[in-house]
């Protein structure tokens, strides 16, 4: 999975560079839900600049998933960060990271983002926690949204994460999310798959199903 994430990060800008020359405005907040064969998963993504500021912003990705037979979700990952642009498309970030197993911990890193009307790329390497149990983590998200008509667009996304403990280099957490579908105005829907791995033994979980997403606060 680590190699897949690195490969995707390198190849997608090359595939779509010639089609993505129109910069997008401040991107909206996105909320997505997937109903699959194993359970339910949701994600909210925020990547916004503060009003009146060209440098300061806020970046957050919140994932929550649970099996159909679970009353309370045990799988959640929530990060919230302030960002500061130091170079064009490159921002320093710092904030908090939460999972039920590790609790609330500080995080810091940098983020490269490129946002066009039909293509979005976010690359975010970061450190989580500043202790013997610290984790190095890499996050990549890519969306491709080619225009079909006035109100319709195609939609595809690859989103990946890989983290390992700094002390011994053991696998801590990773996932790969795949989405393909169409968008009508602010609504997106289609088919999706989540591949998750946990711990040093990479215990795996897969979830296949349908998803719907809505863009808010454009």
C-alpha cells in the first residue's frame, strides 16, 4: 500500500497536467458517506483559507467508520490544523490528531496543495506526537472532475495514508480509498472501496459499496 500511495502521488499530476490549467476559488467543505458490504464510513474534508487572509488557513480531515453490527464506532481518525503558506502552494501546518486508541496528540508538518476546477492534489507528510511513541505519517488525496455538461461532471478520487512508528519503523496505520462516479451540481455519487490496515501485523479490513457526497460553504 505504501508503494501505491507514492506511485499515485507521482503519476496523477503528469496524467492531468494538460487538462487542469484553470485555478479554482477557495475550495468548499465536503461531506461524504459510504454504505458498504461491511459497514458505514463517513468523511468530512475542510481545506479553507481564512477570510481576509492570503496566508492563514484551516485544514481538517475527519474519518469515522463502523461495522453494521457495532453500536459505537471504534474506528475514527480526526485531524485539525492551522496552516500558513510559506511558498506558493506549500504550507506549514500544526494542530491536533485524534484516534480512539492513541487519544489526542499534537501534530506538525507541511502540505502541498494544487487546486483546479477539475483536479485537486494534496500531499501532507507530518509527525504525530512528540515522544517515544511518535509516528511519521504521509497523506495523499487526488480528485479528477472532468466536465461533462453544464451541470454534470465525472468524478474519481484516490486517497491514501501510511504511518509508522519512528522508534522502530513498524507499520501503525494505513488506508487506501477509491471512488468513481459523477457529480450533479453540488452532489456527487457513485461506487467506492476502502482498504484499511492496522498495527504491525497489518490486520486488514475491506469495505465495498456506494457513496454520496455534498459540497458545502463554497
